[in-house]
C-alpha cells in the first residue's frame, strides 16, 4: 500500500515538472495535444478490451 502512494506521488511530481518544462520551452500546446490524444487512446482501448 505504501509503495503505491509513493509511486502516485512521484508520477504527480513528474507530471507537474513536465508541465513547467513545457511552459519554459514554449511547447504547451504540443503537450496538451499529446495528453488529450493519450486519454482518447486509453478510452478506446478500455472499450475494446472490456
């Protein structure tokens, strides 16, 4: 249980750091597009293998 909490926290931190890095480099639009595409793909895969 404890390892899952640590993993969750690390993923959250890395996501935030990735967002900050994208803002610094001016690639926010690209990052948002990829995130939306990834969520859509995940939803389709979920429906496919339900």
